[in-house]
């Protein structure tokens, strides 16, 4: 569903639910959430010339998405599956 949605919908409505799953107790849920988050923005990375992000959306990556991934990286010492 995310792949068919606009970047705004992905960032504002879908991504918060996916990032919430980064904190799940189940390692497989966390791993699937990582996979979904990456695939959700794969087309943006592949076709960057098509998509332009507003300044607000750009800051979402720095202030919201990347810190969530960094927390997972720090937790990976306890959870090798993730």
C-alpha cells in the first residue's frame, strides 16, 4: 500500500506505525519493520530525480527516521536477529 502512496502519505501516516514496530518485543516483528521501512522508500532512492522532498519532510529523516534506526543498531548487541 505504501508503494502506491505519495511520499507525504508514507511519511505522515504509514511510517509512524512501522517505526512503532521497531520497539516490539518480538525480534521477527522488528526485522520485518526494518524491511518494510526500507522498501517503502526504495523507489525514492532509485528515482531521486522524480521525487522532491519539502524542507519539513527532509528533516523527518534526520530527526525521526535515522534516530529510530540508530536505536535499533545500539540494541543489536542484545538481539542478534535484528
